[in-house]
């Protein structure tokens, strides 16, 4: 129910552009948004019958007061919104993770002998900044590579050119040693100019400049200096060759795509300069549950480019953005020139966006793995799980179960095992459903559990039989119905002393035996995230097995009516070609190379498959 204060505040909202802040009972900022018309936008949250997401519906129930800032234009509102999100990091906003301290490379051209340095503070001080990078390691690796190529100074000492000795970096050919006068100020400025061009993605221009210097040094018979320039050119070419892909798309662009999982999105940004991908960075967004792809992309573009130091001519995006005109005008002002935003749907640009999207999916998986890579994080998750589920001991061995079928056909079950929070694939097991006819997931689950736990009694304890290991927790994918079915099966198998729980996907609710209400853990709970990982892995494993079984059935059934193709030839064909379509497209002479295949049988096969 809307509070009296909010009701009165809604009446006073102006129709001007601006930024609005929604606060809870304690005054904490829950959400920051911008609007072309504050009156229309904010009132829409509280109007009955409005089609809003569950996340927004929950937000509205917590709002106890409003605050707003009127701005002259929608672009001004956008800038203020970005600043407030960065400052307050509201729970209901989509947020760039750890965006307060992104690292940058800084070069201050006002200095006589400017170094290229690492910094986390982006200031309006006239210096050149490059970034943001996603990690300090990224910056330091980049600086290390550039230092080895160009030899700029990395120290902070006062340069007079009269020092008696240079530091070790000079002898390692990682510094041009202005401290002892090896290079003049003009020559050093040329080095820094090349570093800046390189960081802007203009490697070809750098090569041309250095090659000119190399030819000039050679003409002056300064072969030692010419050799240094030659080595620089070779080092830059090596870096270029090591870049992962060639975009085959001309010009300068950033390509942005992401993958989502529950409340998290992992975003990849590829930097395309002069038709070549010169680098990439990955970023994590939180608070993305129930958000549309357009909303997620919009939030990222606003927050990332509010921190960016370089703005390409074109942005190629996986999804459209909201408030496009306002964002275009804002980016145009930041870039100091025109900028295009496009969502390609065909051609080379679409292929490039798809590549970035695939890399985002891989990046998301790696982030999930990293989340539980540290033993301390796993220990915390297991302890939280033990407390929440009232388990008698730490759940060192977790077993997850799931069923996969299509209307009861080709039904299979899966069992996955996590040992101290980590997957143990050697202990995974697959089950073909044998006793259940029709679509009855409960009965299928019971069959799997009974078969698994009846093996405990018959397992050979004298040998390392994995069937003999009793889990600390059995996790079922589903709700109360699946949990009840699992309880019954465990009791029949004589394993009812083993703790069991079910995890329902829709609201991520945990159900326990003899407990009426569900357990709802916080979305960022390590214990819940580990349980989700076990549940999702059981689902993946079951689905993969079901797909394999279905493909095999489809393959063999298509061959059953072909004269002369019996079990032996079917197995040989399956082993060599994998699919009926592949057999259909294979020339007759190639079919004859299959073990046991005769010309008559091969001709009949081609005739039957058309």
C-alpha cells in the first residue's frame, strides 16, 4: 500500500525532466531513475493495473518517500542519474560491480618527462587517461608490454639527464634512460606520442612513425639506434599478430554483448580499431533479475561510458537501448563529435556481435567458477547451507538429482556429486528409466533414487565402490511434490535417515520434510548459489544424456525399415556418420567403406533415405 507521504509527493511532481530517488522507511535510497517528465514517469510506478515486473512490484512496496531533482534537459538528467547510481549504489538499480575503482593508465603531457602510470582515480586534470580496465592485472600487463616496446620511464625521480648511472631497466632495454641523457626531451616526447597512438589502437600509425625514424637513423649511419627501432617495429607486429580475431569490419567501434544468469549479467566489450580487434574487457552487472535485455544494455552503456576515456565512432550492440536519443546526445557531447549506435541483424557486423556474445557466455561461466574457487568461499557456503537446512554435519558430499524426458518418452535421470563444494564428475551417474510408462516425473524420480540407494547395501565396502558412499544431503530439482516423492523413495530404499531438500526454480525456494513454509535465502547467499549450481548441473547432465538418447533413437529408427541394415551395420553407420542426414548426404562410394557394407545394402539405404 502506498504511504500517505508518497501519495502527497506524487501530487507535487513537476512535468519537467529530472532524476527521482525512491527511499525506504529509514531514508536509504532504493532506486535512482531519470525521466523526461518526472510526473508521468514516477506516477506510473504506483498506478493500479500497470504491467510491471515482479522486481519493480517489490520495489514499490518498500518505497516510503520520494526525492527528485529537476534538470534543464534529459541529457543533464542522464548525467545526474549516473552520478547518483555511482554514489549510492541502490539495491534495485542494475549496477556495474566495483565500478568505483576501475584502473586506468595515466599520461600527463604537462610534465617534461611524462611516465605512463597506473591509477584508480579518474581526474579532470588535463592528463590523458586510457581505460577503464577490469583489473589491476590488465593495466600492469599492458604497461609491461608497452614498456618493453617503447622504453618510457616508469620511475618518479627528477630527470636532469646528468645522473652517473641508469637503473637496471636501461640495461634490460626497458627504459630509454633520460636520467643519463641517452635521449633528448624531443626524442622522449616522440616515445610518449607513440605510446598514446598505440593505446588509441593506432598501431599501424606507430609502425610507420618508427620505420621513418629507423630509416633516418640508418641514413645517418647510427646503426645501433636503427636496430632499436627495428626491434620496436617487430615487437609491435608480434603484439598485433597475437590479437585473437580479425573483425573484417572497417573503422573504429566498440562491440558490446552480454550473458545473464539470475541476478547477474556478464558483459564483454571488444575494442575494434581500424578493422582489428585490439583488446577486450569483461564487466559484471548485478541486480539484473527480471530486467529486460534492453534495460540491461541501457544500464551498462550509461555506466560504462560515464567512466570511459575513449569514445569510438560506432557502438555495435547485442540489444537495443532505451532512451536512445538522449544517450546519443550525451555521448556526442562526451566524444566531441557524432556517434552511431546500431544493433546489426545480418552480415559481418552481426557475426562479430555473435562472437562477442559467445565470449560473454564463456566469461559468465568462468565468473561462476571463480566464485567458488577459493576454499574459504566454499567453506562459507557449506556452513551457511548447514545452518539454513539444520543439517547434522557439514554437507561435504552433495548429490543432486533431476529427470529429463519429453512427455514421458526416452526418459532419463541424472545424479551429480559435489565434494566439498566442487563437482566430482567421476562420481556422476546416468539412469535410463525402466519401470515408468507415460509422463510421470514423480515416479521417475522415485525409480532413480531407489536404484541409487539400494546399491548402498549391495556395494562392496572392501573396494573403493562409489555407490557405497552416503551423501550428507540429497538435493532434488523441484518443489513440495518432488520432495514428497523423494522422501517416499528414500524410505523404501532404507535411506530415510539421509537429509533431503528440494530447490524450486521459480522463486528459488527451498523445501524441507516436515516443514510447511519454504526457506528463502538471500539472492547473494553463498549457500543458495552453491545449491543452485548443484541443481543446474544435475539439470545439464540429465538434459545432455536425454539429447544423446533421443538422437540415437531417431537415428536407429530411421534405419529400422531399410532392407539389409541390421544391428551390426546400424552400429557401424552410427559410429562413422553420427546422423541420418550425414548418411543421406554421403556419396555411395563412401558408404561402401563402412565395415560390413555391401553395394546392394548401400544402394537400398540411399534409396530409402531419398
